[in-house]
């Protein structure tokens, strides 16, 4: 397990040892969803909001 800083609130976000590129992790402090965009070195970005298509 490794720790990274939340890009929204700068709190510590624990990443599991088997985290994968594109995985979504939650910041337990501010509730932001973060996407893992890099593994070596680790990089986090705010996860994109999913929009409803309502069957379109």
C-alpha cells in the first residue's frame, strides 16, 4: 500500500498495492473520486463525472 495526496483537499489517500491504471479511488476526507492516471510514479486526477444517457 502506498499513500498519495488528494489533489482536491491534499489529504492522504491510501492506494492498494495492486492498484491499476484507470482505477477510481475515493478520498475519505473530502469524498472526491480520483482516477489513477499514472503508476510509476503514481498520479491522481479528479475522476470524470458520468453523465446519464437516458436510453439515447
